[in-house]
């Protein structure tokens, strides 16, 4: 079971490190001032229903002429990170609950949980790599493998 927590740790570290290249791309594509720039008054409007309240206009409608387009790999990296983040809460909940509800001193259960935790980790790594490379058709089945691993871990507590 300790190795399963190791895979959880690695998943958290990888999901944290994925932001570094994206933020670096934003910093180099945009100037430092526009990188940390708050919305201008053009991006704010008065809400007609609630007087004296300010409503933000969606970012797509704001004038961002001072910001260059990010490289496509950076946008794909951001999307890959968000895809990975969607599976992590379920993995954490299932792993902790399974540890709490089962007798993991049994070598068979512990080995199966570790096996499926490894499958989850490597499926997420594969998903990120495939997403960055732009493989649209392969990344979805890989993401389904990660969800299958979560279900297999949960089955250890249920069955």
C-alpha cells in the first residue's frame, strides 16, 4: 500500500510541475506587465440587475491586443493539465477510502491496489504526453484506462 501512496505523490508532483512550462510560455509570449495585468475598465461592465455592482465580461470579449498568441503546445499543455486534474480527486478519495475500509495487510489486496495505482499514474503520464503531441483519438482511451484503474481500486473495498 505504501507504493500506492508513492504513485499518489508522483501524480501530485507531476500535476504541479506541468504548470511550469505553461507559465514560462505565457511569460515569454507576453510582456511581464501584461502577464500580471489586471483587466482594464473596458473589461468591466455595470450589471443592470444589481446596481452598483461590477460584472466581469468573459475574457474572450476583452481587448488583449497587447498579448501575443500562446504557442499551440502551451495551450495543449494547459488542456492536458486540466484533464489530469479531473481524475486526481477521484483517485485520492478512492485510494484513501480503500485503505481505510480494507485490510491491506493482506498481500494480495495491497499488491492489486499498488498495481492499479501504477496503471493510473502511467495512464495519466501517457495522457499528458499524447495530449501535448496532439493525438486526439488516442488520448481518450488512455484517460478511460485511468478511470478504469480508479474503479478497480474501489472494487477492492466494495468486493
